[in-house]
């Protein structure tokens, strides 16, 4: 299917800044004209583009996202790059509150021999992170903060997490990971 000016106009009128790009992505995702119409209608109604596509681009990788799961932000790429610069072969990197697994995915893809562990309390986020990290050696678990972290990982791991006020995850809860390891938080 070709991208029609009408679709672009509808997206632009709904406030999509990159209407042409979004129209192209929606056309690529739609099996036929009826499916495209449904996608455009939902986008115009305010559904995030990434939730319609089922993926978000993050640092050049495709990260799986489904409705209700936080769409990784471009600014978080800085944190992921920072984690990559700290990690080396054999490092243990923990991505707490991993959401769709974006940070873990960048580390796993960029650092040969790194050991990555990611967890989130939300089953939908865990599902997405497992899809994102499929094909890597990263382990994804469901659990409250670091509850599912293997005991032997509690010391000497470098822990990265990006969270927000809504998460109600207090910094003090990272203390268990700090002994023998390091902790980096981006808010
Ligand atoms: C703002 S999102 C960030 C996701 C990811 N780190 C990113 O930057 O894309 C916060 C995530 O923290 C998770 N979360 C909130 N409270 C949590 C808890 N107590 N234990 C584990 N995960 C939690 C949420 O389910 C959500 O996926």
C-alpha cells in the first residue's frame, strides 16, 4: 500500500509531529486497507504509535512494547550507553524495573561476554522484555524490585535502573546491591 496524503493529513490534524513517518510505519504494519483504517483511527484517538506497532526503536534496536507497558524514551539511551561504557566481558549488569527491557537489550547487544539480568513487577513488561531479549543470554524475571535476583548476584553487580516518582521505588531499596557493586539511578 502507498502512503496517502489523506492519512498524513489526519495524523497531522491529530497532532502527530512526524506525520509522514508515522503514516509510513502504519502502512507497513497494516495487512490491508481495513487494518490501516483501524490503526489510523486508534492513533488519531491518541494510542501511542509504539503500542500500535508492537515495538519501539531504542538505540537502533527494536524493543517489544504492548499496551500498558512503558515506551522507552530516547533520553534513556544515555543511561544505556553509560551502562555499556562501564560494563566489560564477565560483568554482571542488573536492569531493575526494566520495563520492555530496553537498557538490558543495549547492554546485551553491545558488550560481548556480559551477563545481564533484568526484572520488573509488571507481567506485561516482563513478557515484552522476554521478547526484546530473546536470542540473548540475558535472564528476565518477574518480581518486586530485586526480589528475584539470584543470591550470588547480590554482591558485585552493577545495577542500572531508570524509574519515576509513580513507581514509588525508593533509592534506599537499592542498598542490598551496593555492597561490592555499584548502583546508578537515572530519574
Ligand atoms: C518508567 S518505567 C521504566 C522502564 C525502563 N527502565 C525504561 O527506562 O524504559 C518503570 C518500570 O518500573 C516498573 N516497576 C514499578 N515498581 C516496581 C517494583 N516495585 N519492582 C519492579 N518493577 C517496578 C514498572 O512496571 C515499569 O515497567
